[in-house]
């Protein structure tokens, strides 16, 4: 689908973009891949990786700026929306700014994509958007709803929107693994709660889920990949086995467990071999055979949470992954 097409990724210099760009260039060979973001330094550093590759373009801009989006989206076929204000404490202390980027930015992108005739848009969501307990999660839930409703809003233009949702990305900037690694020499790791669990997904798996959404979506679906969980104590043992652990308590807005599918979503959720799909509730789209395809409806009480997961990652598996990826952990 993406072969010989024009693709744009918002927030493209972030963790997701650092994997999406090279993987998409290699697999699909798009005619043009545009990295749209507001950080000129990150763009400058990223541009060095691609040299004279004429397929890769860089566009300075902010999703808050609708006119700039319209310019960047000219002749674009496919869009990945990865731009967001996503650090939980930052969002709590700067709520207006978080709303401007995560909600107003989503509205701007939806309008601009429809106006410019973009074919398909995939928006990145987060586990925090399921039963949100903090402002960041609440804004991403609104964003998800906006992209889903965008399919109705676009009418006959043909622009189709879908969402992908995943949890803790292993080794990404600001995540727990590089944080623990940075504290190894001090010999003590802060643990918020010994019961805490997290989903574990690689950036490569996240990219694969976005590709699946582009290929599969009719419009309005939310894709959730099946991934393993880990207890925070096991993560600490895998990353820094010699360090002591000190329980410091859960931070404001932090959840004990990650949740990606709430019980309220169960009536509209279907299971597939390696992912789930939450269908939109509007316009009876959840009953559409084309959207359901070969899915199996989940139980009415079903939830998908990191503590009730059927698949768990072992300490040894994570330890091997850290050893194999040590040089790039925390760099993207």
C-alpha cells in the first residue's frame, strides 16, 4: 500500500519515527517520506542519517498550526500522527499546552487531511487513554475519539482514519529501562510499587502495527497488539541485578497497571491471532462485516490489562534484549 506513495509522519523525530522511517523506507520504498516536527535540532541530527536520500524530506512545523499542516500535506497519500505532549508530569503542570497539542492538534490534522485529500491516517494512542487517570491520558482519549469520528466527518472525500494503541515501549527515551540503567552505578533503583506491571513492546512491533492498520482499516478501528507483561521488580532484576530496590510510592497520575482495553469496550472488541480490534460505536460500525472480518468477539467482561495478561516476559528474555540493544537504549 505504501509503495511508491507519499507518506508524512507528525512528530517524526521522536522514538516512533526513528524506527518507522528506516523500516518503511526499506520495506515499501515510498516515493517521498516527510518528517514533520517542530524541533530543528532533532531534524538536523536525523537528516545526517539519510544523507542524499531524495525520498526523505524534513518539514519544520507544529500540529497547532493548521495552515502549516495544510502546506505540508499537499500531495501526501498517508499520514502517521505521532506528535504529542506525552510526559505525564509535564501534562499535569502544563494542562493548557497539553490540550493545545493533543486535542487541538488532532482537530487541525483531521481537517487538513480531509481538505488535502489524504487517503489514510493512522494516529498513535496509548494505554493511558483507556480509563484515563491523568490529563495526558484524558487528552489522548479525546484525540482517539476525534480520529474515529473523523471518518464520519470526512464524508465522501475518501479520507479514512484509524488508531493504534500500545503501552510501554522498551528502551525508548524517558522509559523505565534507560532510567534504571542510568542509576546502576548508584546501586539503588526507585520502585514506585512492588505490584506494578507494564506491557512490553518494541518499537519495531509498534511500526508493524501501524502498517497493519494501513492495510486493514476500513475506518474508525482501534488496533491493540498482543504483547507480554512484566512486573516492575522483574524489570529491575533484568536491568540492574546487583542494585537494591527502594519503594518510593506511585507518582501523581500514575497507574498501578497499564490497561489497553476497558470492560466498557468489550462489546465492540474482536480478537485476531496477534492483535485485538476495538470497533467504533457510532453509526453501528461495530456491526459492519467488513470491519469485523474474521475476528472473534471477546467475552462481555473482557479487559486487556498488564496484570491480567496471559503472556509474560521473563527476566532472562529481557536481560538478553537489553544486552543486544544496549547501544541504542534511551537514544530514540
